[in-house]
C-alpha cells in the first residue's frame, strides 16, 4: 500500500489543491520502470538501463548514457539507493517522476519522464549532488548506521571525534513520510542540522520515520503515537543508553509537527535536558491547513470553499472518523486535537527554545504566538523569530511559495548557532 499523510507546511503541492487529489493511475508501473532503470545503472549495465527508452531516447546509446552519468556523478559513484519523492501528471499521457539518489557521501536528484500508456522513458535529467554546508566540518565528526525502536527504523548517528561523553540530540520530523534527512527536493535540513551540531561537539541521532520506512503500513490506522511519538521515545532512550552520550544532557529538537509533539515525547521518554521547537504547530490543525491554502492562493474559489467546509466539519467533530482530509482520516485529527502539548510543556520544568523564521507561512506565526501565550511567565522558555528564514529555516526573499523549498540550499548557520548555544548553556 502506498503511504500517505499530509506534509503540512513543508508545502508539498497537496496543500494547495483539493483533498480529493487524483493519484497517478500508473504509479506502480511507472515505479517499476524507474526502479529497473536505476538498478541497471547501479549494476553498471547501461544496455539494460536503456531497455525502456522510447524510440527517440534510443538515440542515446548505452555508451552515451554511461558517459552522461559519469560526467555528473563520477566522483560520487556508486549509487547506493534511490527513492521517488514527487510525481506530476504532464500533458499527452506522460508522468514526471523526481527521484532522490543517495551516494556514499552525497545526495542528488534526477527527473525521469515516463509515457504512461507504453511504459517508455522519454526523458532523463541528472542533477548535480547536494553540497555540504560550510558549517559542517567533516573532520570533526564521524557517522554510524543504527536502527531505532521495535521496527528497527534505519538511522544515522553523527558523533564528534574525541573523548566523550557528549551532549546529544534526537531530531523529530515534521508531518509526512520523511526520511532521516527530512528531505524536501534537493534540501536535507536534518542532515544539515546533524552535521552542523556534531561539528560543535554534539551527538545527533536522526532516523527514517515509520511512515517512510515501512511500505506495508496502513496510514488510515496509523495515529499520532505510532506515526511520531513511540519511535521518538525509543530514540531518546537509545541515546541515553550509549556510553559516548552524557546521560543527563539529552535534548529533543523537533520541527513543525515534531516540534508540537516534543513536550509529550520528552515526558514519555523520561527526563530530558531541554527541548528545541522549530516552527511548532499549535492551533487547530485543519483550520491552519485552510489558512495556508488561502495564503498560497493556488486553489480555485470552489476548491478553497471545499477545504474550508471540511476544516469546519473537523473542528466541530462532525466529520465521520474514516472520512479523509488531505489524505488523512478525521480520526487522526481528532487524536491530535485531544493532546494538550502546551500544558505538558508547562509541567516539564525544562529549558525550551522556540524558533521560527520571519518568512514562514503566516499561520505558523499565529501558532508561535499561541505557544508564547501558553508558556508566558516561564523563565526557562525562549522564543525568537529569525529574519529571512522559511519553514525549513533556509534563507530566501519575497513571499514564501511551495516551490522554493525544492531549490538547493542549506539550513542557515544562525540556526545551528542558536541550537548549539542553547545546549551548551547551563540549566
């Protein structure tokens, strides 16, 4: 079963169109073609890689394909894995599939266009690998592959070189089936944060979300605990048990949905040293989603009215539990709404740092104000808006749009500095 869950405020296209978005009719067939193509390349069989080429594409011989691939990725080979992260219907019966390629030291994207009726590849574009941010000093840390929780979710720990024990962080994803890097197009904000913090003497654990790693998961039956909280609790406890981690200096850093749920994760995982909340959600989620759709201006008046009507039904608990809104059942929203994360945060008595970007969607600014009001008077709570940063905490200019989050960039160095300083500060 294909995994599906809204990708709130990461601004994937689903948030700007009606909830009943049409899925690609030939998704499985298209996936098979793309997987065969990259499997053949991985195996250095460029003749096999051209097997699904259209007549026009066959003008590119196996040798020519090999040359094109090597011209772009020679310094990164071999390709270790790939994943389709975006699909789009094109005119005249074509589907465009955007593919994330993972190499040993880098990640890159590729675009493959498939003619749906014949399963032929009509176009391929290889893009340059993602660069490492300047603040990630690879000589200062090393990485280990790990698994997290009962489902053995694949993860990565970045560990400072030298003698520990070190303070440590668990990164908690936003909504959607995110990988350990919280990949959005060419951007990998969790990889940036992990390597930036480990360059500054902090152990960081990041892992693939259950809704990303488990292909047989039923999203309609996956509520908040199973989607986020249970695995995050396991990750915190796993870090605390490591000999290279200072057991009393384990922190939680959550983004968006992960930030909103960070207090509950901290409470269930046992004592933590502090919480960093990056652009936390706060208010009634369906209403926030409607506000974002209205702000983006990409839905027609009829579509926007439908989104508003459904959001109102959810807010009033009048939508049947199994009915979906942005591909998630009403029961999921009811589960989320029943949690009082602000009250949990007040009860924890730990330092909390709340960050947001001035270029994030306006709905997030309202959420931040709700957190400020709910935690008002708590001397251990810091709230700061960072100039010119968007929802991924990447610097840009102008009105925020969904497409900008796919442009290659890095989490701003100021975010790394703020988190590192918060972790270094005495209680």
